[in-house]
């Protein structure tokens, strides 16, 4: 009888410890490295929040066969996450085809609403000052809405280099590409900081939401 009570107490303590950890996943495509740098900055920001496990998944063209993306491990990891942040460069005013292939495959999670009530956010990078980046963020937010996720906006005013592009739906980065193809990708310092703060914001919001 006493043994039974003790066992219950132990189980409760283990259960509490596991529940305090939240998992934030960042899933993105990057052709020439800028969106990748934003993903890294976001991860750095999210890692500042205690008891947050941060995971990064890069979608690549090699993962796509016959026009279809599939990776069961990544999908399962996303299913187990408390928050998912989506990132894509802006191609022709919308998400890159490689990232759209991922989005389409993840409709398998939509059928069962496996991502319902997870927190969501989005970021993009492009070459032109506008470049129609908003089209990409809207498309990422609509995808999150279809999954019944909770969208977190950027949350930073346009000041001191942070949110210099004035984006509130998600984080935008911009730089002129190196057409020679010889220079490594670089992020504007303000865009980098914007992504870092966004990661921290979403990680904090996830904690509050899960409380
Ligand atoms: C197919 C293609 C379409 C693009 N379309 C746009 C666009 O609509 N607007 C823009 O500003 N830049 C556009 N760009 C430039 C990219 O958005 C820019 O180089 C971005 O930094 C790429 O991000 P990445 O380094 O993560 O791949 C395009 C680039 C490619 C390859």
C-alpha cells in the first residue's frame, strides 16, 4: 500500500520535470545562405529562454523526389514540437518551390490537425528593399492558420536597426545578392538582431501558452 503511494509521488515529479521543457523547431529552405543565417540567429535567441530545446531543420532540394518532398523524421520531430517557425527566401513574391514542397507534404499533419495550438512564426529574406516579401509571410501565416496554429508576430518597433524594414507579421531580412557567386552570404546586423529577438519572443510566448 505504502509502496503504491511512493510510486505515484515519483511519477508526479518526473512528469512535472518533463512538462517544463518546451521544444521550438525552425524549419526553412535557403538557396544561397541568407535565410540560413536568419534561422541560426532565431535559434540563438530562442536558446536564451530557459528550458527551451531548439531544433533546426533545413529543407533541401535533394530531399525532393518527383516534385514531392518527404522526410518522416523531420515531420515526426515537428509533430513533437510546441512551436514551429517557418522560413523561406522570397522567390517571385512568394515562398521558394522547395519550401512549398515541404508545406504540401506537411498537409499529412493537417488532416489530423496534429499541429493544432502549436505556436507559429515566419521569416523571409530577399534581395530588393520590398521584393514583395510580404507575399511570403502571408503564405506562411495562411499555412499556419490552416494547421490551426497560433501565429506570433514580430513584436519589435522599427528602431535602432531592429525591424528596419518595418515588418510586423514576421521577420524580414534583405541584402543585395552577390552575383559573382564568390562571396559568402552575410546578414544585415539589424536583420540579424531582429531574427534573434523574434526567436526569443516565440520561445517566451510558447512558455506562456503552455503554462
Ligand atoms: C528564383 C528566384 C526568385 C527570386 N525572387 C525574388 C523576389 O521576388 N523578390 C526579391 O526581392 N528577391 C528575389 N530573389 C532574390 C532572393 O530572394 C535573395 O537572393 C535571397 O537573399 C535568397 O535567400 P537565400 O540566400 O536564403 O537563398 C529571387 C531569387 C531567386 C533565385
